[in-house]
């Protein structure tokens, strides 16, 4: 840990040079990042991460003997762990291929205390028409050219993919305005839930990577694209039944499909995305799977995924003063096949029928300085899981959180 802080102590003064520095071996080093402080007030307790910076949705109500919700408790936070530091290395060439690398971390590594967290660590090889990236980066479903412009660190959760994972990603320019993107991703920090809790073991023991394919069109004003995503996990390697313990290789294979667009002209920008997904909870989205059948003699299980749809739209206008609005909607469509009546559900927010959010913002920029305000109204409809109707959530009760966020940042 102390070596990282020595590295910071050495590197941060170099960041004042906008063109970076060049080493004796002609490797160029550029620095990027920001120092940021956030003051947050919530009207109730929420499911969240990173010391409440990543807000997902409000907790399900739990009532005391007087009928009062114990989670209906306002709270406030003043945090600076969102501060970030990144370093880009370039200048190495082999033939007509340019090799670069990027390393980035912030300080949201541990709960309730500051800690360094690795965000990105990848190397890329770029030829004239093809780029190959390998390492830890945003999941290809994140869409780096089209993601919500919000102040909240959650970057649009729980409607927008939030996942950085080890991967091999190929981007090939089919033409001046059209890219084909293919990825093979393995889970590490962002993982699925299952019988042993949250662990990347389920995908690791299924052996094959999460596979992704995407087409993306872009020009001066537009970015438009569509993608499909496939994943396989192995929830159990053995089962226990009344006749003993038995090895199993029963896997669950799931799909996701998405489409997105961005239009920008002058000071106006509009972005939107829709995604249908099965068991995409490793991307911090509501979802999961259920036991579909169980053999009592051997304990052998089969599985069925929950189907969800996630939609969001976002617009911003301005330059020095910028106003914006973000809105999202998520719907639980139930399981693909009928779940086992006594079977478990694994995942995130499997007892939520729908979530919606409206979030306006106002931001002021002056060169490298930024101060902004954002209010988020997030509602979640909790209910009972009806195993007799494909795991759909019935008899819902809606609970709402209001979050006010004021942020001050210096970017470098």
C-alpha cells in the first residue's frame, strides 16, 4: 500500500505539465484525473456501494411494532473518495502497430474507510484498422461513447451497465463510420450471485468467457449501435440429495441484447439506451436466476434466468453552465421457465417489480474547476415473488428516496 502512495507523491507534481513527460526510452506518460468532494443528503437508507457514493435503489420497508418504516431515516455524507488518478503510457511502436497502456485507480476501495481501488489496467495494440485491448476495462456493454452524463458516481445505475472486468476486446473499422466490436470477458470483482454467495467461481468453472458482439455507427453528430451478449455459469459442482453427494455440470446460459444512440450538436446532447437482459446482476443491475427443477434423490438442479428490461434517456444543454435531465425505467419480466416452487432465487433485487428514476442537474464549469448540483428521485416497487406465475413480483409497495448531491471538483 505505501508504495502506491509513494508513486502518487512522485507523479502528481508531474501532472501540472499538460503535455505529460517523456522517459529516456521515449515512452510518453500523460496524467489525468480529478480531486472531488461530494456532499450527499438522502431522505432514507438505500442499497448502495462505495460508502454510499453508488446509489442503487431504496431499501425494502421494514416496519416496527408501531407500523413505522425503520429505513425511513434521512442521512447525510461528506465524501472525497471519488477522487481519481490515471496514467497513460504511449510511444512504443512495432511495425505499423502502436502500443499503449492505461492504469487508473481511485480511493473507494474499502467500506467505511479510504482505500486504493484499481479501476482500469489494460494494454492496447492499434493497427490502422484494428485495435486489440487486453486487461481490465469497461465491459463492452457499458458503451464508452454513450453513457449517462450524471454527477452521481453510479453512472446511471440501476438502468445502465456498471462493470469493469478483465477482457480481450477487438475493434475493427469496417469503414470510416462503422466499427465491429467483439469481446471475451471474465468476471473478477463484478460477479454473479449463487449458492456460495457472490463469487467469480461460477463463471471460472464454466470455463468459457462472456462473449460479446457489437456494431457501432458514428459521425459528427450521431453514434448508433446494437449488441448481443452471451454468458454461461456453473452454479454448483456437486449436489446433495437423499441418496448422497453427486458431481454435477449443470450450467446456466443467458443472453442480453441492447441498442443505443447519441445525438450531439453545438451545446445540446441527447443519449438513450435500452437493454433486455438475463442474469446481468454482475453489472450491478437488478436480475438473477432461479432453480427450475430439483431431483430430491440426487439434489441435481436446473436453472432458469430472470428477464429484465432496462431503459434510460439523458439530455444536457450548455457549456459554461450546463443543465441536464436523466430518467430511467427498469421492469422485471419474470423467469424464462417456471421456477421450482421451493427453489431459491439468486441475484440482485429479485423481489422488485420495477424501478424508475428522474434526476435533474445544474453544473458550472470554469476551466479545470467544476461545481454541480443534482437531485435524484428513485422509486422501487417491492412485492412478493409468485413462483406459480414465472417468478413475477405481485402485491407491490412503492418506496422512494430523494437524493441531493453537491459536488466540487478540480480536473487535471
